[in-house]
């Protein structure tokens, strides 16, 4: 089974994690489970918004794997050991599992460790029909090719001039880094009624994005975030959650 992979990136504070959580909640509500949620942001807050807690991260294991070299304990291969340790990082919940990538790499060579983890995570991903990756405010995790393919890359931003410029820079950077994806979607958050849609449409054309979705500010969703509530507890009719869910479902079923 080849999973359908959705990766979300964008400037910090533009709702990346909220969008990732809403996508996961929408997939669950439509019975498209189990979902693998990947928290690839070193700040690691996707677990909280999904109502679970990640106690261990893959980043720490990768550090240990790099320091330990290619050899594992007697009687067990290095790959088997990594598989066991990654299983310990996996948070299992109803209809979805979550794994946190954790902190970025330190100094030194991680070539062996990255290749090992790429293979192990790739094998793990085959157990899920959908993978949702909440990335850091950049493309470093995607550039390491830890994920075999990206079906939908979502770049988030706000409708300000600086926000739209950041989206364009991330699009250019993805091209420079050779990050491959089947389709690009722009999700513009915190859109007011007087936002200039011509600027958004111009950006869509400039980035060759297949999709453009605008999301309004929602006080109920903001309050839920302040209170630390799970996205799964948000009413599916919430204007932001429902709009994201309908958008993703339309893409998946049309593909």
C-alpha cells in the first residue's frame, strides 16, 4: 500500500499545526484511517492539539544512532534495533498514531543515521493509508528525503505582503532543494473580508499552485487553542475545520 502523503509548511504563527490537526481530524471523521501524524517541528506541539503526548522523539534516537556507529548489540541488527526504538516513539491513539521527529541535528555526519531512519520510517509508513506531516517553518525535514513521496504540499501563510512573500520564498526554496510533490496548495489563514483576492490569485499563478484556500479568523478555534483543547473536540461544523475538511476530501476523492 502506498500512503497518500500531505506535508504542511509555512511561516511560524500562520496556523500550520492547526491546519495539520484539522486535516487529521477530517480524515478520521471520514473513516480514512489509520492516519500517521508526523510532528516534524522541533517545537513539537502537534501532539498537544491532537490530545496526546509524545514522550520520546526520533531526533534523540537519531543522535544515539549516529554516536553508536553502524554496529548494534550482539544478536540484533542496527536496523532491527532502530525499528524497535521507533516503535517506542510511536504514540497510539484511536484512529491515528503520532510520531515526533524532535530536535534538529547537531554537528557531525548523519549520513548513515539519516539513511537508516529513512528506510525504517518508509517501511513504517506503508501501514497507513494517509500520512500528515506538520513541518517546521522551513523545508529541512523534507530535503532529507525521510519520506518517500509527497502527494500534496501545503504552504500556509497570512494575507499580508510579508506573508505572501514568505510563501513565494518557500516555493522557490522547494524548487532549489529539489523537493518533489505531485500537487501544491496554498492555504491563506486569517483572511479578512477586505483582503485583496487579486494578490492571492496572482500568487497562485506565480507558484503554479493547483489549489488556493482562504481561511477566516475564528474566535472559537482561537479560544480552544488557548484552553489547550484537542482538535477532535472541535465541532466538525466549525467554519475553519469544515472548510479544510471539505477541501482535502475534494482533492483526495477527485484524485
